[in-house]
């Protein structure tokens, strides 16, 4: 029987120098731009909602990055975000290996929903202008060059502003859909809490018999 030389396959092997997870993320991946944008945001309004006492909470900058990146990929469910934080390298990298549960993500989103929506809108506009998101009309610096019958056809700032207005309307519709999912997440979480409360009450009554 022929002898085969396979590449080593060793589960749970120890590494002297752990590999960086972002080595598999392309240098021009939008997730890197999102990371930089959020790092440079003034999150003073976010910090004011936190209490210095008690347990150390997850960093709001990390949670914001996770939520925004999920929104960029049409993922609005906190449970889906929770799962992606365990298996998707983009989410794992953004979160710095932190693994907040869906309830934590949902509480963060509920407390800062207005601020998150505003930041999401601004980042979508930036990513669109940088060419990371496709629009019905592409443009750069207020000017677009099309190849039609004429050699050059210029579409000036008026058209750019019109396309921006259309994009804003699309974002409004998207945020409305996100709001619907948030309401569903809240309802599901309240149902779990109520079910747990009834179970505890029933058990307490049974023990007292």
C-alpha cells in the first residue's frame, strides 16, 4: 500500500505564538473601515448611560461595532449576532473575542437605539461614498462619468444629492425594519422572562405543599 504524506492535522494543538485572527481578513475589507470609523467616534452620550458601580460592563464601542456590522449585512436579530460572535471571524475580531449574549446586545440596543440609528445612517453614507456599497448610481466627488453615445457624460452635484436623498429614504425603510425586529426580540425576551417567573412560582408552590 502506498504511503501518503499528508499535512499535519492535530486538533487542540498548542501554539507558541498564537495566530492573529484578522490575518484572514482582507486589508480592504469594509469591516476594517467600520472599525476605524467607530474608534474615532465621540461616544460621550453612550458613556453617560453607564453606572460606575457594579460589575464591569462590556465596552459600548465593542457592542456598537458588532451591531453596526450586523446591520450592514441585513442581520437584525440579537440571537443571530450572538451566534456569529462564536463562529464568524469578522465578528470575533470586532468583538476582541468577547461573547456577549443576545440579552446583553438587546439591552444595549434598546438603551441607545436613537444614537445607533444615527451612527448607522452616517456610516452607510460614508461607505457608499467610498464605494464599499453599491448604489443605483455610482459617483465620486460629485461627478460621474458614463460611457454612452458621447465620449463623456457628466452628472454633477445635483444628481449626486438626489441619489443621496434616495439612499436616505432607503435607510429610513431599513431602520423601520430593524425596529420591527427589535420589537420582536423584546417580545420574545419578555416571554422568556414571564415563562421563567411562572416556572419559579409553580416550583415554589409545589415545594411548599
